[in-house]
C-alpha cells in the first residue's frame, strides 16, 4: 500500500502546482481516491453521531403509576424547575434525566407530590350495571375510606394517611353482632409530631364516621410502625398521657435546676445530669363518724320532749260466788259538784277507774363526720445522678492536662444538688455525684474512597466515554485513510538536480521534447552588465515560461561563475 501511495504521490506531482483541486483529484489513482471518499464519509457520520449523543441523555423513571391529577401537578412543577421529562407506559410513568432523578424526587417530596391516589365518594358516581349487594357494600366502604384518608391528610402535621375499615356484615340471624373496627396509618412531615389532642381528634373523627364504631376500636400507627393509641388510655407503665407529661415536667424542672447550679462551677460541657421522679397518682378518700358522750357540767341539749296522759273507766270483773248477788248492776256514782277532784274510785263492785301518763324526751348527741381525700401526683421519691468531668489544669510549661476533683469538692457539689432538688431523707431520696474523665468524640474520618471511585468522577467519565470513543475512531480514520490521500494529493514537485557539463537539459526538466546537445549559450543581450533591451527581455520571459527549469539552471550557473570570479 505504501508503494501505491508513493506511486500516487509521484503521479500527482506530475500535475502542476497551479492546477485546480479537481485536476489534482482526477490525477489520483482509483484506490487513494476511494480511500479519501470513504474517510470523509466516515468522519461525517462520526460527527453526526457525536452531535446526537451529546443531545441525548439517559432518562430514568421518576414516578410510575401516577394518576392524571398527580401527573399534571408533577409536570407543572417540572416545567417551573426547567427539568426535561418524558412519558412512558401510556402516560402513567414520568421519566427525567438520570442525573436529576434523586434531586427532583426530593424537591417534589417537599411539595407533597405525588399525593395519595385514593378515591372518595366519586367512586359511587358511575354505578356498574348488574352490581351485587356485596359489590355495592365494598364500593361504599372504599368511598368512606377515601374520604377519611383525604380528611386526615389535610392536617398540617400529616403528610399522607391511609384508613382501613373492618365493617362486618349485619344479619338478623346472629344473636351477637360483631362490632366494626378501624386502623389508621399516618406519615408525618419531618420534624412534626401529633399531640394527645390531635390524636384523640383523629380517633373520634374515624369513630364518628362509622356507625357503632367505638373509639377504643380505632388504632393509629405512625410511619415507623409505632402504635400511637393505647388501650383504655393507658400505657405500659399504667400512666395516661397527662400523667406522663406531669412526670416529665417535674423531672425536666429539677434537671434544669441542677444544671443551672453546677454549670457556673464546672462548665457546661463538663456536666451531665439526670433526675428521676417517682410520683404517686393514687387517689383515696376516708370517711369517719365520731360520737361524744353527754357528760360534764354542761346540761344536755333537749331535742324533742313529748308527754301524754289518758284516763278511763274499766268494768270490774265479777268476783265472789256466782249467783244473784254478783249479777246485780252497778250503783250510780255520787260526787260533789264543786271541790277538788278526787281520784275516781269504783263505787260499785262492778266497775274501776284507770289513769295513764307517758313522757318522752330526746337529747342531741354529739357527732363528727370527717372526709379525707389524699392529693394526686405526690412525689414519693427522687433520684439524681450527676457526672462531672475532671478539672482541666496546666503544668509549668503551659501544657494542659486533667486532674480529678477532691473529695471536699465532690461533697460541695452533692450538697448543691440536694438543695436544688429538695432532698428529703425521710422520703428516701438519693443523690449521686461521680467525677470521671469524659471521652472526647473522635473527629469523623475523611472518606477513604479512591479518586477513581468517586461518584462525580464516575459520572464525568461515563458522560465523556462516548465522545472520547468517537474521537479515537475519527483520529484512526484520519491517520489511516484521509491523511495518506491528502499527502499524495498535495505532494510537492521534486527539486531539479545540477546538470553536469555536456548533459542534456531535457534530463533535468520535466519536458517531453528533448533539447539539442549543443551548448546553450547566453544571448548577447544577456551578456555583460548592460541592461536588457525590449526584444531580449521579451525572449527571456518567453523562455522562462516555456522552460523555467532551464532558466533556473542558467541563473544558478551565472551565480556560480560570479562566485568563482570573486574568489
């Protein structure tokens, strides 16, 4: 191939330098010409491929299976963020450049997109033909779940929610009907929490939306799977939310007191404190009654006094021997009209008089009724634990070091803690102050990932791989196909050699017609230092145009002769 290109170069050199590009291409042999054409076409194809590869990015799925409403909201946000996107799977999947997937997903997540794709009562707008009662009940349950989900998700602290209802089928053939229940899963925004009132609101919202659903049958779970509702309002410690909050407030207040007392002494970073309070929330009530005897110099107080008196005649039962004498009627009574009343005496053996007096007196009895109710939330016992770092000292050279606290210093700190928490020995409180060196946190080590494994470098290399490969192929085509053809096309003419005396000028000039062997003489007009005339100048010009190599040799010979004379 080198010989062919050399031959092509020799052939192309036969073309005058002033010839056009078409004449030069026409003078080239067929093989170099084909190689030049193929190399040029390959370079053009590589340029087009490089252009399209630079405009085409690797797209990955941003969200899949989104609804039309969520898809429209996502596309609107992508247009505002100037992020290119594509559709796939019939528009249910949205694709963005692979380098921006995670960034765009997090930015859309802060805006709450995509939202929960849950239908509400609109599911009942288009009933199906031939729908059974069971299918209708399922549709109603789905609609109710969707509406509850939307309502709970509208809360400020809730990012999205999911409600699942368990509604048993009712039947008149069952003696005991099963009650419905519900489960709620809430995903909160970062840094947000649900307090007791908000949690109770969610529970009562769900229970009030389903007939015969008790609030106790509603379970609320957060995004981490932690149960937020407790059975009967109690937790594992037997305390409700208010009681736990009260205990936490007591412990936090006492801990702040300890920190405020000891921080000026040992420093904020040299102190750790914890206070535990044992609080009694039991409630008891005692009722007692006491009676005092009515004794002493004080007369008793009369409460009520009642007196009754009755008088009457009562016939005397017959006495004696039964007969005529004993069956006689009684004699009428005889008494003076005026005078002091006399006790009636039976005047006749057949009758007798009777008088009765009754007196009742009730006195007040001393009575004491005492009701005692113990206070709730009484602190039964306090425990405080304090850890103090070693003291920082420096030697004579100024080098820092640490030294433990002395026993008197620890006792002073213990006394401060006891006074701060209201220490009571009778109550069984305990306070412990320990002096120990703190372990300094080690600085996080720099990433040991080598440079060639860094994600940013991998992305750069991956993006530059295609252009670099196309560039290498283009360089190979230029060096193997285009460059030899262009070199043959632009090959310079060979330099003429100095002829020996007596040789033909035709051997040094690319001329077809050989010149005679006669010695070439300079015209008389050219000899001597005189100036050339018009005819001689015209002849010299024609000679230079017809045979420039010969003229060049003549000029070289003249210059050589002049140099020899000068020497």
